[in-house]
C-alpha cells in the first residue's frame, strides 16, 4: 500500500469524525481499509515466516501455521 493511499485513508477518517462522509467516500474508505488490512496481514505473515522458536535443547524450530 502506498503512502498516498494511507494518507487518503487518514483524511477520510478525519473527515468522518468531523463532518461526515458521502456515499462515494464511504465506499472509497471501505476499499482502502480492505487494501490496508490485506497489506498488514501479508506483512505479519512474512514476519512470522522468518520467526523461530528455540527449544530447551537450544535447537531452532520454525513456527508452524495453526492448520499444519
């Protein structure tokens, strides 16, 4: 997600708190939120993919996904 899109999302959040949004702005905010959340999930997943736990024997073990 680009910095400009994050700035626009912040502008819409501020406008929503102060004066309210039009239907078009509500739709735009919803789409930007979806994109932002997807980017955050991808970032977190990439971070966790590079995370290891060290057991009591000192061996590294890669984190496993819950469904694995």
